[in-house]
């Protein structure tokens, strides 16, 4: 086995206290928080209890560093990053911010997570059509995606990785379609960010959002959104507050002069401890090398798929080349999958059920012992 993969796996495993007790395969839902994230949040709590807001100069410096780390993760600049409470908030920045006109349309995929459907469908009362392109077990026909676009298509919006079965999409191909069709591109990156490389300076995405509580190993309530610098004027700020303006801390100067960077969307108080925790986990993943994390994830999920197939389970996730991800969906014939999940939880094996199938989502720290525990739990279900 590749030594660098095992080194990455062990280094991350050492930073994941959950691994002491659980074979945890539910990162596509809510991941356990990393040790560094927990330490960062605890430090904030202790400082807040002992020092109150006298710590704000230091906390401000830490938030600036966290924003830089988030930018580094995707090859952006800090002024293209806005801190958001969740992916949905990032989606709505675009859905509610663009100047839609009656007759416009947007194109998405039929198997999107609801948070990447409802904000767009909510535009129907403004005369905006949401066009949903069917997929085959998550696999996108890019010609069909292009054919759904026309001269009134303002936006294409897709998930980088399908939440239900883990099919990873070719963002370079989709950016080419968007450019050819004259459409903007939004990417829901929550199921891939931090564990697969992405460089927006090379793959020209216009907008992106991701919460930190899945593959980034951070807490809930802390995420990031990316708005390409030259797209900032396209989005009307729909949630403006005291921190949205250039003179944010001069409360006697009332002038609506918005900041000229993505932080204009951070009008009110942030989840500061959550952002510190997210930043610590982002730094952890970048210290390992995202490409190394990806290799470790694909290694363990390839092994997992082999073990599942040996056990007679049918894997329905695409497992060819670049379509692979950390998410594996499989069928358990003639079984109540929710009962299977309850049985697995009793064995300290965490997984999820989606669309009548079992979904396991392995991170880079999951090892073959974890896979053995999963297979044992599945085969002892009766």
C-alpha cells in the first residue's frame, strides 16, 4: 500500500478523537469535529469567559487568518470570500441577489439536494424557470446539460458531488458549457470541498458555497461562500447591516457605502467560535495536502467497494476514474435499511440511509479496520 497514503491517513486519524470509538462513515451528513477545531473553539470560550470583548483585536486577526485559509483552499483571494452560516445562505446570496427578469431561466440537475433547488424554484413568482436535467445514478450527460440552456439562461447551478450517491462532476466541462452559453455558474461544493483539489483561478467558477460541517470537519453553523471579484457588482446585497459598509465601526457615520469585497454580505455578528473551528480544520487539511487527502479517500472507498461486492451488496455509486468520491451508496436486498442503520449504530458504526439505499461516506482517516467493522456490522444484521 502507498506509504504516503498511510502517512496521511494516520496523521489525520491522530487528529480525530471520534476514531477511538467509532467507525464513522457519515461525513456526507454531519462529520465529527476535528481535534484542532475543538481546541480552537474551546480557546474562544475560555477567552470569552475570562476576558469578554477585550479579546476582539486578537479575534479579528484570527478571523482574517481564517478568511485567508479559506481563500487558499480554493485558489481565491480573501476579498472574494464571505463567511456564511451554511451553504443555503451562500446559495441565497446569488438566488436573491441577481437581477432576474421575467422569462429568464436557470439550469440545474434533477438529483440536487433540496437546498440547491428550493431557492431557485422560489424565483418562479418573478417569472424565472428552473430547468432540471435528469442524471443516471448521478452521472451527468454534459451534452444534455448544454441542450437545456438557451439565450435566456442566466445561470447553471450544480453540486460538485452528488449527495445521494457520490458521483463527482467534471467542473471544467461545466464551466466550458457555461462560458459557451453565456451563463453564470454556481457550485454547491459541500460534498467535495477540502477533500478534492479545486482552483478557481484555473476552473473559472463564478460563485461557490459550502458549509464546514461535512468533509471540512468543522462545526455546524460555519461555512464559506466565494464570489468572483468581477461578479460582485452583479449581486445586490439583500441582507445589509452595520458591518456591510466601508466605515463599519464608525457608528456615528451613517452613509450606505458598501464594502467593495465579499465581506459586504456579513452585515451582522458572525459565529466567531464556529469560524475559528472551521479555520483550524481547513488548516489541518491543507497541512496534509488536499491531493493526499483525496488519494487516501479514494483508496479506502475502493477497498470498501470491493468488500461490499464480495459480500453480495450492489454498489450503485459511479466508481470509474474521476467520478469517484468519498460517498458510496449500495443496496441491501430485502432489508429495512433504517433497521440496518440502527443495528450498525449499536455496533458503533455510523452511516446513513438515502433513497432506500445505505450511504457510507469515508474520510481520509478511515482505515481498513473501520471497513472490517462496517462489513461485520452489515453481515451480522438479521
